[in-house]
C-alpha cells in the first residue's frame, strides 16, 4: 500500500513516566486518571510530586521505552519495596503511574483524500487502565476537556476494537502533533507478586499500539463492500449433534466501521434489517430474526440475535460453515427511514462444529447457547452425565454449577472442563459468567465476581439447558426448578460462596476451592485523608452486598466442602479457614468439611477431580440425605439487597427499613408447626408455604392470623399506621415505593439490551460518552446496548429493559419518567433533591430510579454541569465491583485530586 496516498501516524517509542503513587484499587475511578497532573496546564518534566512510597517523599519523571510491537515495561527499582511489604504486606505493591508520549499524524499527498472525514485511530491498550489523546499544543489545554477511554486492562480475548476520534482535526497541509496520556496502575493481582517472576520490584507490563482506521469504500452494488463487518470473535454458536444444533440460539458478531462524516448529521449510522441462510446454499436449515431494525452507531460492536427454526433438516457433517446473508440500510436522520433501494447485503460464513452423541465412556464438552432476554445471545458448556433417566435404574440428580476462575476462557481453553468430575447421573453446567475475567482474584476489578449479571447468567444457563433437553433429549431432562450443587475454584470458589449464600433455597451443597472471603483492604487510600467519616460510611454501603462473610449465616445448614492449597501464594489459605470459622460460629454442628492440601499452590490438577470431592458429592446425592435430623429448626437469613437475594427455608425478605444496612430474619420452627420469627431492619417478608408447614406464626412477639396453606404464600409487612414494630398479614404485596437498590451497579442486572438515551444522535460529548459505555459493556460484560435520542423513547416508558440517560435533563421524556417512577429528583436549571440544588459548575451526578413505579427495570442518570463533570460521572459508571457508588452520588472537581472525598453528597 502506498502510504503517501493515505493518512499516516508515528508514535514515539519513548515515554515519560511519573510515579509510583500509592492508590487503592477502587480509587482510580474517582481520581483523575492523570493524577497528580492537572491537564489544564502544561506538563513540567522538571517538577517533583509528593509520594509516600519514595525516600524523601517526592518522585520525579523518568523514562521508559516501548518495543516495535508496543510492549512497554515500567518499574521503579529505587523504591524500597521490601520495606513497604514488611509492614503492609504484598498489597503495598499496588501503585499508580501516569505516562506520556507523542503521536504525529501525517496527511495524504492526494488532495482528494484530504477532503474526506478526519482519520480515526484504532487503539489497543492491553493492561492499561485509561488513556486519552490530547492536542499537541499545550497552550489550548486550558479549554480542552480530555476524553478518557478505558483500556483492556485484563487483555480480554474477545474485546471489541477500540476506535478513538482525534481531539481536533489534523492539518491537511502538514503534520499534526498530539500527546498520549496513559493511566497505568500496578494491580497486584493482575501483574502478580514480583517474587513470582523473580524480581525484587514490581514490573508493570503494558502493550499500547495505535494505527489509522481508514474510511470504508462503499460501492453502488448491494453486494460490494459495506460498512458493517463480521466480527467472528463475538459469534455465539452452538455445537451440532446428529446434524442439528444442540440449542437454537445463534449470535453473529457485527461491527460498524463507518465514520461520522460531519458533526451536523447522522451519517455513519446503519440499521440491520434482516438475516437469512440463502436458498442457494442448499441447506435444509432456516433462521428467524428475533429482533429486527437494530441500529448500529459508528464504531459499535453488536451481536445479532437469531434462532434456528424448529423442524429444520439435518446438516451433513462435511458442512463446516453456514452462509448467512445480512441486509443493512443507512439511517439518515432522526425522522426519516432509508429507502429499500439503499439497502446492502453482505454474507458472513459461520463456522460450525459437529460432535458425536455422548456415551457412558466418551463425551465432548458441549457448547450450548441461549438468549438472555430478547437480544443477548450467550454461550456456556455442559458435561453430560454417563446415564439418562431410566425407570428402575435411577433418576438424574441435581446439576453441578461449575464456576470458573479469573482469566479462564471456557470456550477456547479446555482445562477447566477437563478438570471437573463427570457424574453418572448429573449434568455439569459451566457458565461463562459473561466473560473469562468475571473478575480478578481478591481485588475489586473489571468484572462482577459472579455477582450481578454473572449470577444471572449462571442461573439462566441452568434453565436454558433444561429447555434444550426438553426439545431433543427428553431422557436426559432434570426438573426446571431443580436445586444445584455449586462448585468453583479461585474466583469461582468465591462465586460459590456468594451464590450459595444469597440464594440458599436454590442450593443443595457447595464445593468451594481456593476462594477468597471478600475484597480485601489495601494500603491507605488517598481519599481517607480528606473525607468526612459519615460520608465515607455511606459510600461504603455500596460494598456491603459483596462481603461474603456477612452472609454465611445463610449456609449454616447447607453441606459445604471447602478446599485450599496449603502453599497458595495467590489467595492465602486463611481466607477459606476464616470462612469455615465464621460458618461454624453460626452453627457449631454445621455440615462443613475443610481440607487443606499441604504444599499445594493455588491450582493443582486434582483439586476438584479427587476421591474426596466425589465422596462428598455421592453423600449429598444420596436420596435419604437432607432429611430432617432434629425436631426443631433454627436459622438466620441475612440480606443486604432484597432484589439480589433469594429465600431460605421458604422465607424471603422483600424490603428493608433502612437500605444500606443489613437485614436479618431469625426463624425458629418447632415440631408442631409453630414458627417464631425475629426481624431486624426488615419491613416486608414472605413465606412460601410449599417449603414450610406453619400452624402458628409469631413475629417480633406478635401473633399473626395467617391464611391457609392453599394460599401458597404468606405476605407480612410492618403496619406502620399502628406502630413501628407492628406486623400484619396481607393477601399480596405490590412494590409501589422506591426501595433503593443500595448501589448503582444494579443497572447491570438486566436480561436484555441496555438502552442509552442522549439528546441527539449528532456528534456530541453525550454521544461520545454513550459510545464509550457501549464499548465497555461489550468488553467487560458481553452486554449489548442501543443508543436512542430522547424524542424516540418519549412514548415507551414501560417498554424495554434497563436504561442509561445522559443529559436530556430538560426533556419532556425525562420529566415524565421521573413522575412515573415517583422519584424525589427533579430538574430546575440544576438537579434538585429534597430542596438541595446541585449546581457546582464541575459536578457530575449519578442516580438510580425505577423505570416506572411498578417495574423492576432501572434507569441510571448520568448528569453534569459541564463536560468535565460528565467525564467524572462517566468514570463512575459501575463497570467494575468495589467502586463506591451507592444509589446516588454527586462529585465535583475536587475528586480529581482527593478521590472520593470530592463527593458533594451521596445516599
């Protein structure tokens, strides 16, 4: 290719490095990614900056060089790391760096090429947290607001391509200089203890590359090159058995590579109209479109959801690809649809894998798919049992839900499936958790720790497999409402503790190996030096639902096998020892076995495929196991977020008196059907009478006259009209009030596409923020999103799933939504809550409301007083766990330097 006819770039291999600075793992979302720099001012390479890690208390700039492939290693050997470790442990190695280099853009020689849209950058930032492209001229920084993009910090294998616009148009006549600023924290659990790679000091490894993304050449024929490309890394494809798909859901990854050709039109937006297997392929297989007219924004990666039609014919095993023709059309503006004549068709070839039907001695881990909601195709693996349901020979047992550890790709890596014990009469279900990095061990990270969407995915996979088996493998079906045995290793071990303790009635037993107990405290965070203790307490309530040790009362009557390697240098063995100790405190007679394998590291081949694990499974699978051993049952149900918690012994908490605090329900049942209940910080509970026989009910020393067992469920709520401790039975319960979720992360608990609403589809700071959220959702959670402008959704308040609203504060749509949700927030030129106006010119706001008062769907508002405030709110969007964002939060410019203490208010 003749480089002189196209835009070219050169990135300097020399980087300026400033650091290290101590940082809490959660702080980088509050602090400016450029901390301690103020990017409204020139960068002074001669200046020193305060750092508690350096002798004398100051650090200065240093140099680092990248290789030809963009590889970059940063370290600070002059820091006395061993001295820090001696008092603070290996967590003291967590630190923050800011890096800077230069990027030069050269225009093409051809005058015709110079007149097209600005070039766009294609950036890959592996294991860096944030990056921004700045104008090269620092004198204009006083009015420039940097746009920060999240890097692929965990080098996720299926991350979408990241396209970034230049902050200002490059010259068409000469070269243009830009600066690249990179936020590069050393996350101890990502890069590891330096002793593990024989170093005396931590070494940060990053790969950062930039190339020019060229404008696609669009021909006039509908079959010529199109702006929508196949993104095969995002395909969701089931295996084929007997020539038929094992499951019906098919996902095809698509990427819109078109450009915004100018800032005053919607050019670059395309609509996916339909998809079909062409008749000329000669295959007896057809597709139906679940969702049509999906509009894709420029740079967006999306997975098109399709389903194989039932009753389709067989596909010969020599056919290894399915051709699919996809029809698209351009979207012109916010009011007009494109003409049929403008439609284009392009073909993608979907690879398929044929596998043999399993037997008692041979099998292959089966790739299965399902559709989470109406447009979230998802893949998982299953290991089939050796034997089916056979009359007189035994029934199928409860499935094993096997949760993988961090960084395990269940599709392309076979070791996790190979490490699990296949059962005679039980399926082993291996959910993806949305991505391989559900999170990283022991650090609040980019993922959700088998919490939130990860837990939804795990349970949905169990239901999906039941439905799959009902349609084609009826001899292998288990009950739809089956209990589970939850098994996991490392972060999956933590996930086993989490899922089992939040939904105890769904779980028959637990096998947790090398799991951490909770996200650990790190060295002193910066905001702790500035924040009001009462405000800090409110912020930290957003972490309460993740603290597994607080919920172990819910496992006090569940069989548990806990396993840990005695020489684990990744998750120290004391995590499991402590969990076992806490569990036994709740029930000294708890059925819990703890095995610590002497000398074994974090992982060893037999950790789950051992005679000890199989003996435990055989015992809990025994038909007589679990029968009542005593005439009196006593248990305690602990809940933090009712919407994210299940029942225990039929009892379920639906509302708390004071959100943000724990709720506990102490239940004591006698052998005559009497039940005595003590409620702490609980206002609404229910009892499923199919799981408990109740002849007499007392709650908080008050006798309740309840309905008969035929009613199915007893609902109890506090009768606040009488007194705060009085209870009453009601026929049913309607959640018609704004019960807070406890944290903004609830926006990710969705079974459908997340809708993002902005003022206009034209190029703007709100559209940029929406595109970045969309990219991060697909990267870290494999969740899809759609972008709408406010006028499009004005009449559909009750439709769809969760929603994010960026700007649009004075729109009629927002006013109607707040009224329907009965929210206390309203807009009067500035956002107001309970007569408190938030009008600081640097403020960013996040607050969560229900989409309507009678729905579980949520809306997260990202609002701001200026573009800088929007960037602050955007960094706090809850992509990762451990970020201190409760139901609502307002931060201002102080957060750039002092972290969470820059919060104006929270609740």
